[in-house]
């Protein structure tokens, strides 16, 4: 199955360059449809024509972002700090939604 996701310029460029391999999201209805082996097309939110394809290598389900970030090296998320990662996700997701849906780390590999 093929999915589409938008990313800001910084995370978009990190995944494109391979310095970020895990994208953190709520495990909402849209993410529940993703399976290992699926394709995700990432589009830059400021320029939707700028995109690349990835393949889902793993899905890391957790009850909270902190639990997810504790389970993997922070460099896989394109960061050096758990506090920085938590601050980033809080810009998009409330603690209420986090508790409602849980979270998923989507491990991807850029397709050539």
C-alpha cells in the first residue's frame, strides 16, 4: 500500500539525507493503516512537489513518545536529545491525543 505524509523542511531533509530513519507520529487511524513493506511518499510541506519515496522497514508501537524515544538511539530520530525530540512532537501533538492513540515510530529507508 502507498501512503503520503507531509514533513517540515528540516525533518524532510534529514530523512532524505539518511540522518533520520524513524518518523514519530500518533498511532491514529491514518497510521494504523501502515504496514511493514508499505511505501510512504514524503512531501515537503512548503513545497509539495518536492518529494521522495521510502519503504517501511519497521513499526515501533509505544504508549508514549518518551517511551518510544527511550527505546532507540536518539540519532535514529535525527536528534541528539530526548528533550529536543519531545519539544518537537509537542508542537504537533497534545498529551491527550498521545494517551488516546498511543504513538508509533515509523522506521523507513529511502528508495533509490
